[in-house]
């Protein structure tokens, strides 16, 4: 903006308004600029949460707008917590969470440790490894669903080559035993690069002089790994676990594309069950209580975990 334009704007500004603006502090001016954004965030996040809490104590159904809404107290919460199917969904979610995080941390840290060695072609391999996490979960789900086909899928032929079994003798997505592991494999393939990048940042943040001092003290490579590398990368590992744990707890699209929660309900995670209660059975009040329980669970576990993470950082 030129000086002439600024002078014109200043001349066009009423004297009273100009005096008020000059009397404002920098903090007041800052609040004037950020208040619309804060209001928008409150409207998008806080209002739906309050409304969901209110609906969780009612028998409201979104597909029956004219129906009288009754207050049912804590009945929705009681029904959810005493329903055996809810705990089966929680168990399936816990199985998915534990094994995906376990494999992603193990493989991701290993890849980060190897890439940190700075060998020839390091940048090329890093780019290739991170490609899966750039894809859409819907695309990944359809891609792996094709790979899991027992007749033409490449996955069955690879397993057959190692085990000697007939490729059509097993079906990953149709087996009660194998379907949960099929989802674990896909999610691990897709999100291990994310964990690898976080671990790689942790490894490259370790100063070289620490290893040089350890070598002067004649510490072996194994001792350096367990006394220097692991302790200093541990906060980064815990941060990766936190991110992946929160994301996988609400996993939906990838599982829907692969199994749709089946066979039966063996891969029906809590997010899928919540969607069915809200948009297939239209039990909106019940689904709202379900959502609040999941929110409190994730928020509580994350808060405890963050406190543990802060203690590790302060060491």
C-alpha cells in the first residue's frame, strides 16, 4: 500500500474513530483481529460437543424430527456399558491398536536407524518409503482389497511361495482369524513411514560429540545404542505412539473399505459401531452417549500418557 493510499484512508477515517483506535493497546488490537477466529472455533467445536452431551440424555432420533424427545437420564450410558457387544467392539479396537502401534514403532524405528546411516541412495529410499502415507485411506483400502483376493491377489501368492500352501486355500478378508491381521498389515504398511520420520528426527537431533565421548570411554556400539540412542529417542517414540494411538482409535475409512466390520463383527471397531448406531439404526441419543464415552476414554488416556511423556522429557 502506497503512502498516498494510506493518507487517503487516514483522511477518510472519522476523527472519533481515529481517536479510539489510537487509544487501544497492542493487546486490544490483537484481540480484535483474532476474536473472529476464536468465535468460529468455538462455534465449530464447543457447540456441537455441548449439544451432543445434551442429546446423550435423551431418546432423540434424527430420522423422526416430529417425535417427542424424552429425557432418559443415564439410561443410554448404562445400556452401552452393560452391553456385551460394546465390549467386544472395544476388544477388537484394543487388538487393532496394540498390534498396529507395536509393528509401526518396531519397523519404523528400524528403518529410521538404517536411513540415519547415510548410505548411498539414502534420499531416494526415504522418498520411496514415505509414499504409502501420502495416499488416501480409501485408495489404500481398495488397493489392498484387490491384493487380498484369494484367486488373483498377489498377497496370497507371496504367502504361498514362502509356505508352500495353495494360494486359494485361505482368504485374508473372509476368515474370522485372519481378517483382523489383514487390517493390521495394511495400517502398518501405510503409517510406518510416519513413525519412521519422527524417529529419524529424534536420531538426527542427537549430537555427535556424545557418541565421540562414548567411544573415548571405550563403550561398545551395543552399549551406545541402549544408553544413548534409545533414551534420547524415547520422547520421539512416545510422541509417535501418542499420534498413532489417537488416530487408530478413531480408524474408520480403511476398515470399511477392507472388511466393513466383518466377517460377522470381528473387525467392527468402536468407530464403525458408532456410525451404525447413529446413521443406520438412527438412535441419535444412544449414539451421542456412545461418542461421549469414547471421547472421555481417549481424552483420559491421552492426558495420562502426556504426563508420562513430560516426565520422560524432563530426565
